[in-house]
C-alpha cells in the first residue's frame, strides 16, 4: 500500500505536457478542480473524463501508474460514498433496517466517487509531469503579486517544494521500517481495520525521528551553503512562456466554459 502512493513523485518522459510551463500546469490543475465542482450531470462528467483521458495520453505517463496511486485513497473514497448514499435525504429506494438509500443519495454518491477520482488523477498529472524545482519556480512566479503585501512568497513556495520532495522519501522510509518490524514478528496485514490501525502505531516513533533527522540535515546543508532566502537570487533557467503554453491556457479556459454550459443540458 505504501509503495502504491505516487503523490509527489516525478515520472521522467518527453511529452508536450512535460514541456509546458509549470505555471500553466498549476493554473490548469486549479481550474480543472473548479470545473469538477461545476458539473452536476452525466454529460459534464463525460466531458471531464474525455478531457482527462486526452491529457493523460499526451503526458505519456502509463495509466496503470496513475491508477496505482488511487489504491491509497480507496478507503476514504468508500467512506465518502457510503455517507452520501445513506445520509442524503430524498425519495426512498431501498430501506435497510434504519438506513435508507434515496434516489438523490445514489446520484450524489455516484457523482462524488467520480469527482474525487478525477480530482486525484488530475492532480497527479501535474506532480508526475513537473519536477519539484519547476513546481517551486512556477508557484513563486504565480504568487509574486503577494509580495506587495509582505507575504514571504519564496519561503512558502520552497516549503511546498520540500514537502513534495519529502513525501516519496518518507514513504520509502516507512516501507523500510515496516519490513524491519515484520522481520521481527510484527503483523500489519491480519485483523480488522482497528487492529491494523493499532499495529501501525509503532511505526510513528521511528518515522518521526527519521523525519526530524532529515529536516535537521537539510537545514544544516542550507546554512552551510549560506542560504538567506529569495532576496537577490537569480534563476539559472528563468521561466518563459511559449506558443504551446498560450494554447494550453486557451484549452483549459474553454474546458471550464464547456463544463459550465453542461449544467444546462
């Protein structure tokens, strides 16, 4: 399960999506999420699915690799679907003891499952096709206007980049700790959900110690290189828009408009 999480990992490939400016991909991801909350019928989700399929095809990232990252949120997805299925008031369809499945609840649960799945896969496209350094540069550029109100833009972007970098590192560390404890007789697979959750508790102490040690090593490395923040720093490869980036902006804005119009179908 730990190895199946792909968030924060970069998949090297030579595709048009990889070559897009990170600012374009960040804005496109945000607008894609907004569009998912605009659609409210089957046609809207069909349009979203088609758009996402084309983007995945253009990215050249294997679809199986993206689906692998969905395994980590299956439990959360199931809880969300069940809550919407049984707790949404409306026209009753099936009654099970004190629980009732309504027509509106079935529709909401169905749409919510697709919305969360598309949201996770769409966000994964951005992280899989963008290196952490480019992602940091893109976010810093997008947040540049906030510097006028004394917001530490460079520091915020750097923290987000470090967090993304640490996700696969900590996942690998967790996998190593789990294997070491399993070699000593620990059991993480058997029992119900509560027992399996309790079995994961002994992982937290060594994981936290490892995380703090890595954070301390990173801080010492930055100090040794005389890091003093973003003031006066220059970029070896400054971001620059190309024709493909403007085309991508036009496509994502058109997609959002089409999703908004789909509400009238």
